[in-house]
C-alpha cells in the first residue's frame, strides 16, 4: 500500500510539472514499478545504460540524481554512449549536458522549447518531432521519485557558442577576421586593485590587475557568447565583404581628412556598420531564414537561402556562410524622424522640462490626436524678459551624405500659446542643425546653428490642413551626432512642430 501511494504521489508531482490538461489520461503509464525508485536507481536497474551510470559516478553527478529534487535525465544507451573523454572535467560537461532541472514530460509536448542543462547549455526540445538536439527520444516519461527519465538514441554532445565558433575558426574569411580583430585587453578601473591615493584623493590603480578582455562587437551589437539568448549570424564571403565595403565607404566616414590615421578610422567605422546587420535575434536553420530578415539593429536584410553553402549549429543559434548578401542602401541608411515632444529637448543651454514659468520661455507638450504620436510641442517664447533662441532637439547619427529636411507643424495658437496675437498672425521659423560642444552639470554648450532652411511659414491652423513640407537640405561630409535647431524668425515668437524628418538623398 505504501508503494502504491508513493507511485500515485510521484505521478501527481510530475503532472503538475507538465501542466497537461488531460494529464491523468495521457500519463497513466507513469504509475509503474519504477516510480518507487530514484533516478539513479532507475538507471542502475537497466544494464543497457551502465556506461552512463558509470560516468555519473565518476563525475559525482550520481549524488545529484539521488537528491530529493526534480530532474530530467536524457539517457543514452551503451551502444551510443562511447568514446568518452578521459579528462574528468570534460566528462562532467558531457554528462551534465544530459540532465535538466525539473520534470519535463514529452508524451504530449507538441511545441519546441529550449531546455537548460546542468552544463549551462540550452538544448532544443522538439515535441512534435520527439527529438532533443535532433536526437530521437526512444522511450518517453519513465517516472522516478525525483523526476523522469527520457531515453534517447544518441549522445548530446555539448555545442560551442557562436562566438566560440568565430574564435576557433581555422579558415580564411575577412568577415570573421574582422570580428576577431575587435578583441583585446582594456583597463577597467572597477576590476583593478587600488594601491593608494593621490594627494588630491584620486585612486592609484594596479594597472595589470585591471586589464580585462573585451570585444566591441559583443559589447555593442550582440553578445554571441551568451547561452541565454539565441542568434543567427550570417558570414559573407570575401568578395561580398569587399563589395559591401566599397558600397558604403563613402557613407560611413567619421572624418573627411585623408591621412593614414583618418582613413583607418573611416574603414573601422564602415566595417562595424556593415557587420552588425548580419546578426539576427532568432535562431534560424538555413531553410528557415526569412527572405527579408530583421537584424538586431532593425535593418531589413534580403537573404537568398540558396546561396548558403555551409552551416554550423551552436548552443545559442546558427552560423551560416553565404556567398553574397547585399543590404540595399535604403534599408541600412533610413529616414530619421524626430518627434518634437521628445524628452531630449533644449533651449539655448538648458534642458526644457515643460514647466510654464511666467517671464521665461515655456514648453508645452500638447495632446493632439491627429498629430504623429498623438502629441506636438510648442516652445512659447513670447515673454518680456528672457527669450530663448529656439527649440533644440536631439536627432541621431547621420551618414556622410545629403539629407532632405521635412517639417510638419500647426499654428493654432496665433503666435503665442500664452498670449495669442491677432487672428491673421502667421508664425515664421527657421530650421538648422548644430552639434553639442560640451556638457557640464546639465549645462549644454551647443555650436552655432547652421541654417538648412529659409523662413518657414506655418500657415496651417489645424491638422486637417497641415502637410509634411520639404524645407531644405544639407550635405554632411562626415558622420556625426546632430541636433536640430528650430528658431523663431520673429524675435520673441513661439516655435512649434509636430515632427521633423531627415530623408537620405541617394541621387
């Protein structure tokens, strides 16, 4: 009777883990004689799995399977669990790659999920195909008192990450060589030992103790070392790599100088911009890659799957080698839209928080359902004392090329939001660009404005009348992070906008 109760209790626990609606009907077969045994005892009772049991004991993982915690063992039989590593650490990694926390039932599983193994690796479990890591599950849901055993048809070899593949690649490929070239040791004060302090109280570091390995691609694009995320990395051939560089080199210049150092900086910037759009946040087999895949930087990349000639499955995704994968200019260099109500806005040297203070320029973020984003913005400059020189909005990094500038605005407040003028008052403003010279304690020092438009007459008095108007253009000779400066043409008048758009001009 005691064994029967234990069997039933084991089934109930396992069913709770599975979350199956018709659990009693589908998993009644779990209540058999093995439900009175631990996972280790269950495996020991089957001589066909003695190699795996021996490896469990060699690595000490047998103690784990005797604990009163729930685990799933993905057990390979003796005929496939062979040629084991002599090194105990390597053997541990292999055996731990067959054990996961929690009781995972597969009899009714129909979807695909990633299972975290004790090795720290995630393994793909395909319920519909009844496979784990593309290995057949030969016998499902063998119950034990502390979990469940899934018998499988081969060994689950620990896979390396995408980044380990890149680091260990022995062939010649410019794309891979570039990714590896971004690695190096840098000084990190948070990791360094402090050996003393200067007379001014600044710390003195032991430099060597603070040297840490970094890779700027992993830090700024995608951490291809991470086991917690999945990626697809496309590697293009050398000819395609050179073609992409030739296509984009004039658009991704950070300086117009022609010294060797300047050319090297421009090349580094261009290559970084190119390579980051060959990483995707989903794990795609070669046959599953979308015809238009979205990169981690939200760039649409057309992919011809027929050009993939080699693939590698990593523990956190796939690497595909492809002969060519050109990214259209218009996909990579996209329009920049700046909503006027953005929080990163300034007047002269100060951030505008939108507070209306009498006697000073005041900002108003207005609810306008027909405006882009449902809001627009008015900087009311109509004061008798302090007057701001305009509304300054943070834009983004622009490519080294010509952009056309567009503005949409409504003057439904007759020149001043607080002190409206005559009904026929037409608001005039000018659009320009600037860059941030310096920032200190929330005081922002901007360079003088460069005008990109003539006087812009805001004649629309409602969003029914408002149109997106082309107001000017400007050619940037190098990449830079810019700010837009909307200035009143009538001294002291208000400035307003729904949004400003910068459109790349590829002609």
